[in-house]
C-alpha cells in the first residue's frame, strides 16, 4: 500500500471551513442588502431641484442682447439632467423691466437677468459695472471683474440690497445712436429729443439734449411718431430687428457711451446663500460660459448687418475726433461729479482706473497698432 498523504485531511478541513465562512458572508451581505432596500431615504442627502422664474430685461428674440439667457438656461438644464431649471419670462410678463432687481430683493422672484444700469436711480455706482462712457473694452472689463477685484466690489455694492449679482453676459460697443439728421458738432445735440441710457444720457443732458429713458420695446413707436428725434439702444443686429433703420437713416459710431454692455443674473441673496456649494458653482460656471459665448456671438453678427446698410439707405458715420474729444471732456466731468457724490462710485472708479493703468503696460506693447 502507498504511504498516506498527511495533507489530505488538512486540505479537506480547510475547504469545509472556507465554505462555512463563505456562507456566513453571503448571508450577511443578503441581510444588509435587504435592510438597505427597505431603509428610508435620508432626505437631507438628496440634492434638491432648483426651479426659478427668470424675468428678463430684453426680449429673447434679440440676438446677443437678449438670447444669451436661453443659452445659460439650456446649459444648466442639460448639465444637471433638468434638476436646475430656469424658466425665462419675456420683458414685462412677471415684473416691469426697470424693477427686476427690486423684485429679486423683495423675493417676489428668486432671480432675474438684467442690465444693472437700470438701477442707477437707487444705486448710483451701477453704471460702472454695466456700461461706462469711454470705458473699458469688453475683455478689459472681464479681466478687471474676474481678476482685478471687480467681482468683489460688485458683490459689495449689492449686498445691502439683499441681491447677489453674477456676471452672466457681455457684448461689445453699441452704436452711438440713430439720428434723423447728421451730427456735425456738439451744438447739434442742443434741444435734441433722444432716448439714451446710463451715464451717456447725463453727458448729453450736459450738452443740452432732452434725454428720455424708455424700454426697448417702446422705442420704435416713439421714434416713428416723432416723440423722440434719435435713439441709442444696442448692436446693429438688434437695432435693425427693432426697425430703427426704417425711420432714422444716420447711424453713428463708435459707441463712446457704452464700450461694453454687461448683463448679470441677479439672485435673491438669501436664496443664493441657502444653495449647496455645488449648485452655486454650477450656476456660476454656466454664467461664465455665457459671458464668452455672448461676446463671441455679438462680434460675429455685426459685419453682415452693416454690409446691408447701403441697400436700406442707411449711412454709417463716425464721429470726428474733435467731437469725441469734447464728449470725453464732458464725460470726465460727469464721472468726477458722480464720484464726489457717492463713495461706492468713487471706490469702483478708482479700482478700474488703477487696473487700466497697469494693464496699459501690456496692452500698449502686445497688440498691433490700430493704424497698421
């Protein structure tokens, strides 16, 4: 007979023990799985959905000026599988155009999309973060806003009003206005009835113009009926859609009064601070994407529109340098006066001036000369 293998019994014993332990482990796993299946969901761990009604200052049918909020809303909807939903309402449907931030402050609405310059009557410094005559070019403004302290200053400006502003769009310079008659000198502004927004309107008032401020949807009728002689509003592609070129045939450039136009998503501050960090980050990220997409679209559309001016009998004209220099002098005077009256205005203006002074070291060397 062959010798007996001393490991055979040990091997069998180990196999029995392993089988027993495996059975226990499997049973425990099944029990835990069953417990998890019937355990109530921890409601605090579930990320809540966000459904905000968003009134807007400009119609979403207006390219670049108004439709950017749709891009932002669609981006958030897609990125969150519709967990974050912004329901956009056209101008005047929920709240008057000029009262959007007031409605957000009072929590009549959770948020809105607007031009902060409309708040100048209550918050004098708002034009500096929405559109400044002879101000920054769009990328200069975004550089100051994101990297030069502009965002913190804008937050500080609106904190007492219980509003959280988020830069969410920007376009390039507007046209300097649509006029029935040529503007050959500053004297031509004397007595001119014109729709003009922001600090630029104050400048024209200094020159003797009769300045009025009406929403975009009412401008054409006022211009057609002669209630106003001229108007500014936005980019050529927008102004064309509103029909200004059918009434006023002299379109002036450059847009000295609004070298950039910034749009903000404004959120009730209590609502904003109650959001989880991840949702604030998502909304901020969508708005930041909206800024570059908005600027890109605005820049892409204007050339083709202006190429069609001749067929419509529109004369695009540039203000001569002497007129621009005089407008700049009056603008500086207005800005100085506003800064003396309002500490926040003075603080933001000083920040922008300091940033531009440093930035000029780069700008003056990095870019091709304009007369190249």
